[in-house]
C-alpha cells in the first residue's frame, strides 16, 4: 500500500530536523530532509564556481546533479557524486547562498520531483518529510500536515546554545535574514488550510516529538 506521508514545515531553528528524525524513528518511518538537498546543490555550485545569479548554468548543473540522501533516521548522510557532504553543507558559506539557489523556480520544480520519487519509493510504511513547502507544494495531499513553530526568542536561543554571545548575535541575525528571504518564496510562518500547528515554545525536545506523534496518531 502507499506509504503514509507526514509533512512538516517550519522556519529555521524550529527544531524541525531533529524532531522530524526522532518522529520517524518512533514511527518506524523513513525521514526526508529536503533542506539538505537545497544545501547539497548549493555546495555543488560553490564547488564548481557557479554563481547562483547565473541561472542558466544553475539549471544546467541541476540536470546532472547527482546527490544521494540517507532516509533511514539512523543512517543519515548526504552525498554529491562520491563526496560525503553531510557536514560540509552546514558550513556558513553554504548557508549564506542557499536562499538564492532555492528561489529559482526551475530548481524548486526539479528537486520537488526527486522528493516525490523518494517519498513514493520508501520501503517503510511511511516517511516524514520536512522543509518549508512540504505541506503546501510538495505533498499537499499528505494525510498528516504539520507546521512546527516556536517563538523567535526560543528559536534563536536553541540555535545559539553552544555558541559564545558574539557569535550567537551573528547567528541570530543570519537566521532572521534567511527566514526573511525564504518567506518571500514560500509561506512557512502561517499554517495553510488543514495544517495542524505544533508550537514548541514551551515544550522540550521529547515533548515536541510526543506532540507530533500524537497528531500523526489522531490523523491516521
Ligand atoms: O531546512 P534548512 O535550514 O536546512 O534549509 C536550507 C534552505 O533550503 C532554506 O533556508 C531554504 O532556502 C531552502 N529550502 C526550501 N524549501 C524546502 C527546504 C529548504 O526552499 N522545502
């Protein structure tokens, strides 16, 4: 039978990735980090010296872009060709350009096709897919659609926990700038019709996972 898709969207620093992965683990589902794909393409463009503004070259590169992403929540990796980029795609130089790459409509269409193929092809009973436009564009028919939010203060606080105060301020600023840029392309700050909001501001990590699993249990 068709795999159950759990679609989760939310802003940067909402804990989306770790919550989605833990939810997948709890349900015995696969896990798809769509942001990692935008990051992997951005890494690849930087590696080849292609500027995001050279849209024709970006589209050409997208056609031959060979990336693999681990969808087992216990075996997560991202590869471009034979290079493991799991850590490299988190580098600030990648984060700094990813919004420019993600706003190109052809890039979004091309990656969305790959996401849909990955979702349909999971060998597990379901897959948790997270990003910015999963509930609205990639899988609007998913039986479970969740917007994971948290107050800006909580999101900044979580992101900067391990950092010194100077870098925390810089990280907060970068996060705000990226959310602003991304919001111009897709709205992930407001829940679309039929999308359940889970606000994690007052919840710790385990409570947030429980809340998401509860929404899945109620909907499926
Ligand atoms: O989720 P993460 O912060 O890793 O996403 C990196 C970037 O990828 C976002 O800032 C956004 O520009 C882009 N993205 C997107 N649509 C998605 C997932 C990510 O545009 N579904």
